[in-house]
C-alpha cells in the first residue's frame, strides 16, 4: 500500500426531507450570496425548486440563478456562470441536480477567483488553489461528484471532454435524500449504476500491491450494486434500495475505495471521447467500454482478474485455467450491464468506426503522454479497444 493523505471535508446530510436544510447549511458555512445552479425544468415540476428556494429565503440568503446545465456540461455555460458570480459577488454555489450540474458548479467555483481561463485547469493538469464554497442537493446518484475532488467539462470548440479540479473543489456539504430519485427513468438509473461500478473499476485494477482492506471494501460496494441494482429497477420507489444505490455512488468516487494505490482511469478517458463527440449518456458508454478494456488488458494481471471474478461474481476458480476464470468474470460484468438495460456494443448506439482514430488521438491528449496506469495504453491500444467495443 502506498502512503496517502485522505481528507474528505464534505458534510453528508442523508435522509428524507433533508433538502429543506440547504439554506441553513449554507449560512453555517459562511455563505451570504448564493448561485442556485440547476439543469432544466424537472426540479420545478417536482416541487424541489420551491422547497430549496424557501430554505434559502428562510436562512436570509440572497441568490441568483443559472439554469440550463446539459448532460456532458458545457464550457460556455461555465464561463457564463463565472461572469454572473463575479457581477453578483456570489460567495457560495448551490448545485441542485446530478453529476452534470455539480461538475458545472465546480468548474464555476474554481473559475471565479482564477485570473486566467478556467479551461486551463482541464488542459494542463493544474489544480485550483482556491474555489468558491459549494453545496449540493443530489437528485441523480451516479457520478459521485457530490463529494469527489474532480469534475468533467465539455468544450464545444472541438468537442473535447476533459477532467479537472482538485481538493479545493470538494463540496462543503451534500444533501442526499433518496426520495428525490424515485422518479428517475429506468435508463438513467441504470446508467448511474454503471458509472458507480466504473469508478471502482478505475481504482481496483491497480499495480499497487498490499491493498487487502480497500480491495474488500471495493468488492463489497460492487456486490451491493449487483444486489440492489436490479431490485431498484423493479421497485423504483423502494426507499431502502434507493438509499443503498445513492450511498454506493458516493463512496465509489470520493476515494474511500481508492486510498493507498495508483488508480487507472483509462476506461473513463476512452469513454469521454464517445460522450464528448456523440453526446451519449456517460454510463451507457462505460457499459460498452469497460468489458472491452478488461478483455484487452486482463493478461497484464490475471490473478487480480481471477480475484475479481471469484470475490464479486462467485465464479468457481479453475486453478488449471486461471484465464478461463478471469474471462468468465469479464463476461458476467457485461451480462450485468446488459441486464440493467445498458448497451454493450457501440453499434447498439449507432456509433460506427469512422471516428475511432480521431477519438483515440483525443484520448491520448491527457497530460501523461499515455492513457491509463494499470496498463499504459498507446493511441493504437485505444483504437484497438474501440474496435473490440464495436
């Protein structure tokens, strides 16, 4: 296990009707003028908007609004938000929504005190020294952005989808009410479960040795998703199932299961080019890319893939043919995604081969000079994974 510093300053407020505490929490963290940031009209149709606004008024807070966040959040709206915050002298941002809204809010938060272009944080690996304080009312469990340190933004100029951020962008508080997720469509729920699953993949498949504790924790979260995922699709208003999924999404991406080891992120970086160009749902893209990546790299560490197959899926270990065991674990991963209603081939989403090399080259733009850490992938390797995912 590597040396590490693990600090997640986010205050979690979990349970029914907790969205009514948003204003008081902002006031407790020193906020006075708030940017209320959200997506479309769903929070107004559900009544959530009115409840959040009432809490802001009850706490004596002034606020301005910026709506319009889209899936795969856009840099143009981030820049609009930075300008609005500066003009209105905003000192706190409240993101009401899922990962796209939270990521957009994080980018605005880091951009307001920065003298340069906020896109610098996504192209140079530079981390923000300061950011506006941020709070979250989570409505879509998936991205884990409610307490993670990073965010992902799409630049419409070239359709580059890149990650940025740092410790300064972790939220001050996150309000998690599973009841707010009851009306999520099945497809969006399933895509969120795959995104959570993928966040653990990126950490579990590591070259770092001696990580028994966090390996078992990671496997436990995976097994919870295998158990609760199908159940929540059948009973979308079951509070207990929604609660398990919501908390799993948080711990999958706030480094709880990633401390002390090098993480990978190849699958995410490869998928980002798909959703950046084709504007597909991130979780759906990951359902296609993860099994393809696994098949491409599993020989790098067959014992780890065997452990994954046995401990997560209960595959019987064939000591005479460990590769067979490893491949069965990969096949069951793909079957699980398919059982949730996710695509498992690019062709299912109408994506052909014509832009594979373009996407491979864009993925390779990440600052390292390669893609991933478990196996350091070249442009040709990334292209080959797209081919496997056809």
